C-alpha cells in the first residue's frame, strides 16, 4: 500500500523530468491545449487523405476503399505521433503527407498495383531511416547555414498562412477561362460572397482578438467558437459550399474502423511491373520530398517554440528524424501513403506546447478518430484554418533575424521564404535557397564558407528540379 502511494506521488515529477515540461517553460495544461489545437488543425487529413488516394486507380483499374483508408490514416497518425512524443519528446505530429499522397495516387499507382506502390513508400522510408542511422541526414541539416534555417521557418509561416486562406475559401484560384492574368483573388470575383468564407473571417478576427488580449487557449477557443458559428450558419442558411467538412451534427457518432488495408504492400513487385529506371525515379522523388520537408518542418516548429540551439537545431534531432523515417515506412505498410511531420504542429506550439506530452494528446485523439470519424467531420476547414493564419504571423516575426544587407544570404533567404507559399511546397523553397546560396557564395569568391555537403545537396536539388526533362529524356 505504501509502495503504491510512493510510486503514484512520484509519477508527476518523473513525468516532468522525462518530458522536460518545467525545463521548457511549459505546464501540463498548456501541453493538453496545444495537443488539442494540433489535432483540430490536422484532423482534416482523416477525411482528405482517403479522398485523394481513393481518387486514383492502379494499373488494373482498382480503387482503394475510402472507409479502410480513413481508419488506416487515423491509426498510423495516432501511433506515429505518440511515438514521436515518447522517443523525441518534441511537439511534432505526423500523418499522411499531402503532395506525396497525390504523387502515389496519380503517378506511381497507375504504373503498377496499389500494393507495389505502397511497397515503394516502404522502401523510401527505410532508405531515409538508413540515412538517419548513418548520420548523413543530421549532417545535411547541420550544414545548412543558421540564417537559411531561419528563412525556412519564416517561409513555412507564410506557407501556413496561404494554406489557411485557401482552405477557408478566403483566397481562391482564378479560373483559367476568366482571361485574367491574376492567379488568385479574394473570395469569388473579389468579393466574400459565401457564408463559409464569412464564418472564417469572423472566426479569424475572434481568434486574433483573443490572442492579442493574451487569453489562455486563444487558438483553441477560436477553432471551437468558429465551429459553433459554422454549425449555426449551416442549420439556418444551408450554404452547402463548405471546403470539405459540412459543420452539422452527424446521424451517428461512433463507427467501427476498417483495418483491412494494413500490411497490403509488396516491396519487389514494382520493379517487375514498371522497370528499374521508373522505380528509381519515383523513389528519388519521394526521398527528396520527405527528406527536406521534415527538415524544414522541425526547424519551423522549434523556431516557433524558441527551442532551437545556436546552430538552429531542435532538441533530439536524430530521434525526430528517425521517428519520421519510421512513419514514412509505416504509412506505406498500412496503404495510406508516406507519413511525415506536419507543419500544422506549429499551431499547437503557438498555443503553448513545448514537449512530447502534446503529442500524447494529439495521437490519442487520432486513435479516437478511428471510431469517431463522423464527429471529426463536424470541424470544417473554415474553423481550423484560423489557427494557421495566426501561427503564420507568429513565425513570420523571425524574419528580423536575417541579415538583409548580405545579399549572398539575403537572396537565398528571400527565395526560400517566397517560393514555399507560391509553389505550395516546402522542398521547393529549401531547394531554391540552397542552390542559390551555393551559386552566389561561389560566384563572390566565398566558396570556403560553403559546407562541403551543401555542394552535393545542391546537385541533388538541381536533379530534382530538372526531373521533368530528365524523365522525358531517359524513359
């Protein structure tokens, strides 16, 4: 009896020491709030990933079942997010990667079977894991100049903002048939004509007011408050043009998860169906996207929480990268595409999360989402996107740390910051920054300032950017 009491009394202190809650200036309540916010800003993936993957067909014309994709997406995201929290103790959540899932669905799968395509994702994850274990992935990360890492964080902040604005419908792509040269516009025809967009605008203003007034849980309150407003608007006005989730109470709350796709992958089949050259090009594309997206994401999240060291490195970098590589392979093994670190984690950090405890909350909610998918669908993009815009602002403030008088770093930083949102890709921004940095330093007689590893990375990015012409030439 005494022994049990002694263990229970020591548990909070042990938890604090293990996750370094107090050492990082956080509290359990802040971690819980941050975990909830991260989940709400990422929960859309449980709905969106199945729609993307099920929209593609393999070489045999087969489609993956949406219900099984939804359950698998939530399962892998939950397990990998918790693993990141326990092993790396860093508030970085994981789920099926957008962009990579489209690549798998519309480029890779049509040339083989679904099992073969997911087998390539497993191979890619194992290769990244090998690069982590050999120290190469960490070495590449260290080779990137600190100010360029800062620019990566700023660029991701703008990327988050544009994601939030586009997902909410506040900013829309102008139809090609319009004849205008303007690529995007405010709402529809330059006007906020829809109820969902108005809900987002009101929710964003509410969140900003709460944030500026330093209300605890401002971002989480903003998401929940906007969701309530969205439910009311849907019930009264029936707008019907929400971005993804329709904010209305579902007929049922609990559903039984379909896990039939787990283990449905084939590591060697792709080589026989598509040929070794095609397979290598696909693996290279997947590898570059995952490799550098995660590097940029963990810098951005660490920068937002002021957790980077003097070299711009987050704590337990090796563990973060290792779990991320395991997640990539796990996503393929579960047939839900490569899982990767989510930049939306910065929203939870903006709410106060600093440790892996937030991941336990986010991961637990993803596991619950396997059974509560109908309830997860109540929160629309228009509500969750408010957090992305606010956090985008917070991350943008780090731009003052860049020396804009030194053009050899300012120009690469500028390209990194701007190309991320404008090309909708973290990897593209990082690649443009590294290539231009190497070229400008060498051209101005400062080649000695370039880390030797960056030359190799720059060459890889040149190949990555030129893969279109290369594929048409060699295939």
